């Protein structure tokens, strides 16, 4: 019995050491699969084809994990959209982590759509360690809708997770709505944080040594830096807006830093997927 306990202790210690020891790896940052967005095809076959092509291409990369930064479907009460997303997500051959987007709730932060999301996925924020790095996902919905009670609870949890991550080689924070897209002083809009929230979260992330903040929401890609933090917004897996195109970010994590590249989904004509 004592030998068995000792073996389990050593195994646990070895696994923990493996999580804390840095090793280079690649992960994929997706956003806005948004099945049904600007899609008038029967049974949303257009949206389905875009996500299917992206999943096949991502699987060929053999990433260490896949992060999806929200807006999984366009209308969360639509069972067909949900079924398509679930089927394609199940085909991803790597651990997948999600945060909710505004379309995943639709009616603000609270309500039956949020309850449905939690019932389906089981969490609205996450934290995990991988090869000496930490990934922390938060729900930007309570921040953007000024649900002060929910935001305060998440803030407390976030601070605790950032403290646990203090010895990580790199720290990645994932959320749906970008804090900023191009610059700290850009005009407040639907696609970024209000000024006071920017200051609050960026100050926390700078103090905690966050490496990059990964977002979606805009259906266009952005990549900027402020106060030593990278702010990377992935373009959509689904239909795009503005200068965007269907694709995903491939992030290479090395000893010398991180390299993020927005990648076109192979075989997809961006001109047919932009609105």
C-alpha cells in the first residue's frame, strides 16, 4: 500500500514538473466560427463548410491546443447551428478551450441563453498550464454589459489565477471582445472596451506579466502592442467583415518569444465570405 501511494505521489510530481517546464509548442487561436452569420444557405451549409475546412487544416498542424475566442454560433437558440458547431468541434484533434461571445448569450450577460451555454459547455472561464505556460480565459460579456456583481466575482478569480501563473514562461489571456484593436486611445466602440475598463485590465495584466491577450469579435484581424503586452485579435473562421478573411491564428511559442500569424483557410475564396 505504501509503495502504491509513493508511486502515485512520484507520478503526480512528475506530471506537475512537466506542466511547469517550458517546451516550445504551437497552438491555434480561432474566433467567430459563428455558424449562421450572414448565411442564407439551406441547413447553414456555407458556415459548415468554412468551419470544416478550417478544422481539417488545423488538424494537419497537430497543435498542442486550440483556443476559440467566442461567438461559436450566430443564434444560440437555433439547434441546427448548435449541432453543426458541436459536430465540427468534435473533429478537432487537440484539446479545445472556449470562451463565450456576445452571440453565445444574445440577451446580455444573464438569462436563459447564458444558462443554456453553461449547460452545454460547463464553464465560462478557464485556466490551464501547458509546457510551462499559462492560459486564462475570461468572459468579456459581464464586462461589456456592466454586470458589476458577475464582473467582480470573475475579477477575484482572475487575480487568483494570475498569481498562480507568476512563474510561467508566458501568460496568455483569452476573451471575446478585444480590449483594444489598434491603440490604447482609439475611440470607444462596439468592438473594444470602454476607457476605464481598458485601464483597469491592462494595469492588472501588466503587473501580472501577461504576454498576450487573444480576442475575436471583430471578424477582422488586428495585432498591436501596448505596455509590453501583445493584443492579438483573430479574424473569423466564419464569414468576415471589412478587411477580414476566413482563417485562424497559428501561434508558435518559442524560448525567444511568440510568433502569431493569421492564416487563410485553404481552399476558401475570401471575396465570397466578406460582408
